[in-house]
C-alpha cells in the first residue's frame, strides 16, 4: 500500500557519472518535493513542483535537476555526482503547500 | 529569518517516563507546525501537526503545544515505550510555504 514509491532503494554510481532517481505517487497530490538527507541531519529541500511549476531552492547546486512529466512521476537527475552528493534522497508529496507531506522510503546514493 | 532550533539533540528516558522536545522559530508569519518521526533507515512520518489557531493538540500519548507569542512549540510524549525510539524532527512553514526542519532529536527509550 505504498503511496510514494522511490526507485531504486539503493544506487551506486561513479564519480561524475550521471544518475537518475525516480519517484511515483498514487495520491494524486499536486506538490512533489525532493530532499537530500545526510546522516543524522534534517532533510534539506532541493526543489519542489507545485503542479507543473518548478521551484528551485536558492542553494541547490546546478548539478541537480528535476523533471515532472506528469502528476504521478518526478525524477531527480544528478548530472555529475561528486563524493559530497552521497546521501539519502527523499521524495515527498502533499496536497497544497501547508499540509501533510508523505515521504517515500528514499534512495540511498553512494558515489565511488 | 527562517531558522528553527530544536532541543535537545539527544534525549534518553526510561520506559514509562515522559519526553519533551522543544523547537524555537523566528518567522512570525509561520502558521503550520508538524512533527515527523524517523526510525532508523526508514522514511520520516508525520505524527502530529498543529496550526496557529490552536494552542494544543493531543493524539493519545502524543501532544503538541504552541506558543505563538514566544515562537516556540513542543512535542510531549507520555508513557514512552521502546518503539518510540527514533529521531524526531520539528518543522514549520517558511516564507515560501515550504517546510523548514529542525536539526532533529534522537530519542532513546530504555526498557
């Protein structure tokens, strides 16, 4: 009954090799978020889509891009992963902005 | 500013005792304050939230209190159980209506 599904759960990539993480949702929520979470830290918002409108956080590196081809799917593209990009990446959805966010199980990215 | 400070960073209690985690924020326009629980290796999950039109909200053993004048809100867990052991994050909506998270509190409930 997973409502926000992230694939893969674990991803290993090489330094500089592009990688794409995916997120899908069955909740029909109009807002989708991508967070980066490093060990023992709070989730850090990278960007979000409000419907089709893309909103980048000011301190999100250019190395991170996102696509939302339809309501259900959202992708995180890391163009040239560095060692510092190794983290858990969490996708979340909500109906509107100031409402409950439902998180996916996350993708743990390792960069070799 | 949009920072939120969360204290303590770690909290160890005996099973059956109460646990209190406090967050302080600076944005007076914030009006939505959720708390998330994240067990080791799992996703954050909402456990309770409060909006600024109320001062307290309870759900069984969990309660949240909000003091808008002082700009702080607290999570109270009574009769703690080992399964309450997790990292708890407070959050509030910032100027862009996105959530700003506190630094987290690692709660350990000793049986």
